[in-house]
C-alpha cells in the first residue's frame, strides 16, 4: 500500500481551503477599513473648516426634545439679535 502526502485529500479540499483563506483575510480587511473610517470621534467642525451653525444646533436640540418651546424661542431670539 502506498500512502499519499496530502493525507488522502483531493484537489477539491485544497481549493476549498484556498477560498476560505481568501474570504477570511477579506473579512479581516473589511473590519479594519470599517474601524478606520467610522471608529474615530465625531467631527466637531464642518467640512469647510467653520464651526457648526449655532441655529442648526439649536434646531436639533429642539427637535430631540432637549429644550422646550419657550427656551427655544428665547435662545433663537438671542442668536438672531432680535
């Protein structure tokens, strides 16, 4: 009886191992790229380098329910200078 060096595995097993290795390293690469793109803290400045618009922040706080109607109107008037 003669033994083979590959342990009796055919070419299909070697092909499947190759496919699984490529899939594994592809998944690792995808996780690394995702963490790099979305892992940092949120930006505090807009894309043009200016600080965020105070009225926009006020509108967002009002929409989230963090401030009531009276406080919203008072702060908006203060920001607009009226």
